[in-house]
């Protein structure tokens, strides 16, 4: 007798269950998607014991006749495909016909269903894949599915289930995704008899987000819209002050399907550029409507990933749409209260937040982004020469650097984006406001310096606290990067050249970066077998700092020596800006503070330093009046 044999249906179903039904949340996803495909307008999800004890899905959809219900529990039986061509133009969420038999094979399963045209419903009970009975049922039109004791007959699968707490978090996340995908449907979620969510139907996307995450959360979201003849993209991205240390706050819905896409996430991340620190990720919600022929959803067992026929084009659309809206938006960091809703969903803010404050008037997102941007009034003479009357030898170098920066020409820097396809850009708003501080100007007046680290200032919106190092770093970064790109960096010859000794391996790293270093104004060349000589430097870099910069370059090259020239231009600009900027604990004169603030708000992205940390925090007069009980 041969070794190869055809498996029986029970084993096949359990194998399929291992691929499709990884855990209780996967079962919920499959069953709710069936309810959505059945044109339900109301869907209830109830669970107990993190879904291992009970999953009950109740909908008011089309329901099934008895014949259809009996077919639905068989493998690869579906109403959503007629032939193979339908696989490439799917408009439904399900299509394989695997979910019900797979779930039924590893649980105690009960299906109850009724169409609006039938008098009697159908009840089918299955235990571990074995049909126990089929009979009439008296229920309202729609479908009820109960799944009890999930994986009770597959102990090998059950032992890999995570803790009940982890499974609850997973179920909560998948429910949120499904509810966000269809704000036109009434959703409810009940856990152990307690109603966790009740989301009314006929909401728009922002209303549904607000119901789930809270109104304070939505005030930090920025709308994004892109519309063309074949693609419609709508959604929301978070203000840089609202971010997370994971990608869990990122949601994609393609043709109302919940999906994941590392490539699209990376495209959006690139759009933020230096607005976010390393290791921090924006929160976003994107809804893409695209021709079904342009995507392939049959590439993953649980259908959580898809393929685009033109992936690079889609990535460019996301990248450019987000870049465009971020450039147009005012992104000042506000000191705001941290309410209980945000604590509950464990969202991280990039700035400090007050706690235990109630009654603060809600700030609407539309109002937030429509307020006049802080700006230096062009008619005001606010760039006096820096005084050197009260200095010592340690301060001279800084004053020279700051003087050069304050008198620099305003450079226009764009966020790093992928190469632009002109056909794509034509579908977007081309009227990009590159100077976001050019309208509705209002003067920022420096009050003073505190802790030799922070600048206090005010304008007609309220109080501003400015990090002097971060602000100077942003100014330097844009100047340096612009100089490298245009090969126009100023440099001064050194009276005593500097030698930098290294080994043969590390020398190769420096040799690969010599062209970029020269464009940055650093005159460096080989000097012997293991030595470099530096004979000129920009005025903002000291001889001791350049040695540290070269050390940093070697360290970075050792970690990743395959990065593009553009990425290295950005990295080097960050290194030089950090080394050449005023530090915390440096005491500055009032004129120096004012000049620094003026120059900050003439940069392209004044809200963060090149590493993504805030440069400015704001507290509005409205907030100050509230905290001091003057309302």
C-alpha cells in the first residue's frame, strides 16, 4: 500500500481552521465580514472568556434559506463567486467559503437563520464538524451564529492561544477595525455581559472615530483627500504631537476591506520626515476606493493583505497626499489636558499633558488648523545685530555661529518623498503653501529665558515655550541641507589644519562620504595611508566638533552602509546641526533670543527639530484663563 492518502473532510477542515482561524479574533473577523456581505445594517458581537467560551454574532441581514444554510457549512461553498474571473473583481469581503466549516470543525457551533421571504427559520447544530441536527427555528430575519468552546477538540491549537487578556485586546482591535470600515452600520460589542461599544449607524468616518477614541483624540487629526477618476482616497493623519511607539494606531480600508500594508505605512512615515522622532509612528485612518480589477485580495489566508497592480503609483499617492496636507497645516504643539478616554486607549503624546483637569472647552480640529499661524511681521525690525558687550571667551564662538545663522538666506526645504509622477500630481491640489507663515502674520515677542534652556515668548494666541537648542538645530539643519543639495556651503580655511587618524576599514567609510562632506563645506582629503586632513570648516562647526562628527559617520556607516545619497545628506545635516547649535545651559542675551525665534519661524518646518522633538509648546490664553479660574 502506498504512503500517500487522501485526507478525510474532518482533517481537511481542521487544517483549514489552523490557517484561517488562528484565534477567537480571527473567527470574529470572518463571521462579521459574512454579516456585512449579507447587507446587514445592525451587527452585534458578544463574547465570553475572551471568545474561547462564547462568540455570538447577531445580524439583521438577508439570512439564508435552508438549502443555502446546509451548503454554507460545507467547504468551498459560497454565493460570492461564479467562476475564476470573479476572483479578480471582488466586491465582497468573503469569497472562499472556508470560514463556517472551519469554525464548526473546532467548536460547538450553532447556526440560526431566516430570510424575509420565509416563514420558518433554520437551525443547524454542529459539534466538532459533525452535524447533530437540522430543524425549524423561530427567529427574526437575519442570522445568529454561536461558537462555543473554541478549539476544544484541538488541544495542540488551544495551547498556543495567548493569555485571556491578550486575546481580549486582539478582539477589541479587530472589532474596532471592522466598525471603522463601515460607519453606516450599527455595531455593538458585549464582553462578559457588559456592553463595551455601541456605535450608531449613519455616521461619517470622523464621527465613528470620535465615538471609539473620544473627541479630544479627533481634535488632533488632519483630514486628507485625494480624488481622481479611478482612485478616491480619504482619511485622517495625526498631528505630530499624537503618535505611538508602535504601528498599532494605523488603519487601512481598501474598498471597505480591513487590510495591512507595510509599504503604505512606510510611504506615510516618509511624508512626516523630521516631524517625528525616530521610533515614533503617526496614527492614521485611510479609506481607499479603487477599481476591484486593480487589486488582488486572494494573496493571504486571512485576507489581511492585498496586492496592487501598480503598487508604486499607490504609494506615491499616499506619500504626496500626506506630504501636501502636512505642509499646509499649522503644527504647533499645544499643551493640552490628558483626559481619561485617551488614557484608557493608551495613546502616546509627543508632549507633556496636564491631568485631572475637567471642563476645558473642546477645541475643534477645524478651528485649530484655521487659526492664524505665528509669524514674524515683515514690517517690524526685529533682527538687531548680536551684542558682544557681555561675553567671555567661551561664548565668542557661539556668537559668531549665531550671527552667521541669523543673517543666512531663507532656505526652502521639502520633506523627503519618493520620485514624483507628474500624472499622479495632476490629480492633487497644486496650490501648496510652501511658506505656511506668509499669511495672517502676528509678531512673536520674546519675554525672556528660563533655566538657560528655554525661551518664553508670546503672540496673539498665547504663551509659547521654545527649546533653544531644538530651535537652533532646526535653523542649522535646513541651512546645511540646502547647502549640500545646492553645493553652496560656506567654508573658512583653518590656520592650523586638523588631522584625523583611523584604520583601513573605517577609512573606507569616510572615503565614501567625502563628496557629501565637501558639499557641506568641510574640506577633507586623504593624508597618508590611515589619516585624513581637514583644512576648512563651516563657521558653525568647531575643530573639536568635526572629530565627533566623523566618529558619528563611521558608527552610522557600520550600522547601515547601503543607504542612499539623499538619506546620507539628511543624516549628515542632522549631525552637523546638532554639533553646531546652541546648547542647553547657554545663557543668551535678549536680542539673541529674539533673533533665534525670528529665524525659527522662517524655516520650512519650525515645529520640530530635525530629530522630531518639539521646538515650540503653546498654551492658549483660553487655557490660561481656565486654569486660573478667570472664566
